[in-house]
């Protein structure tokens, strides 16, 4: 039985491939307008090299996917920091987003740098975790757009919540009395605190609006001092308004107006 001799000569291989190329339909990926067999062969070789490269060296594709995922993680971290009511630690973010600690930390570093480079009105606060907040120099604009109408009573209840948060509503009632129920509802309406069921009571926490308005710090003594000053200020304003209203009433109809504590 005769065997076909092996073709070892490069020229013969070239002729063989050229002959087959003329007899076989051209692949759709090749330029059909090219009639030169050698040019068709070069195109075929390029396609084969690209295919082989993607199969044998998938690292470039993996790197591209990894880069896209990291970019998406950074966007997720930014979204969480924007809506959170309180600063979040790196570990909490990693658990929330089901990501590794190192990846979240890397995303945070990039975000902080981007916000600094942007030089806008927002920043990523890092005093006690991470949160997107208004820069100090623009707080007056923000607070003017969300004025608070709180009497001294609700203000003192707010102070108690801020100092002990997260705190049970029942504990606040024990500290401030039954009138604090109305205070708490008012604070929820003003979006200064959140109220979520926990057991037979509710858990109370301050919100981002509260933090931006009062520019809170982790130092409890400073929180107490700031809120007490605000409560005193509002008490004086209320008393002044009541005195002015009393002076404008006819003498026979004047009655002492009650003062809310």
C-alpha cells in the first residue's frame, strides 16, 4: 500500500494551501474583494492568530472584565455613601456589597481622590467612617434651604436621641416623659430621625439631614453643647415672640401664654 509522501518544503506547502483556498469557499470574515491568493492567505493567518491568542491567552479578557467589575464596585460604593444616614466603615461596606475588603478600600481611595480633584460642593467625610456630605463652606446654603421649626421640647428630645443613638423609643420616653411621643413624631416628619420597629418598641437614629444641619462630630460633649445652645436659642426666640404677641393684645384680653418646656 502506497503512502502519500509528506510535504516538507515550504514552497510546496504554500502551493498546497493556495490550491485548497481556490477550491474552498472563502470564510465570511475575509475580504471577498481580494482576488490575490497570497493576500487571502495572510488574512486567514491573521484571523487564526487572533483566535489562538484569545484562546491560549485569556488573561487580557479577564483583566478587562475585572476592570469593569471594579469600576462598577466604585459606583456602588458611591451610591451607598450618598444615601446612608450615618458614616460606614470599610468592613460594613464590603459586607453590604458582597465584595472583598481590599477592593472596597481601593474603590474608596479612588472616590476620595476623584471628589478632591473635582473640587465641587460635596466631599467624602472620613471622621467616623465614610459618607458623602456637603463641604463646610457650603453648609449655610444647605441649612437655609431646609429651615427647622422646632420648639425647645422637641429640640431637647432630639438632643437625647443624638447622644444615645441608636436608642429605643422607650428609653427616650423614660428620659423625656410621655410628651416625647409627639416630639418623636415631629422629628420623623422633619426627617431628622428615623423610626424603625424593634421588638415591642422602636429604634431611633438621626439622619443625614440632621448631620448636615448641625454639622455633627463623633464627640458627644460637642453634640450636647451644640444642641443645648440651639435649644436655648429657640426658647429665647419663642419667648420673645410670645411677649410681642402679648403686648399687641388689648389689656382686658391679655393672658399669660403657656411656655413649652
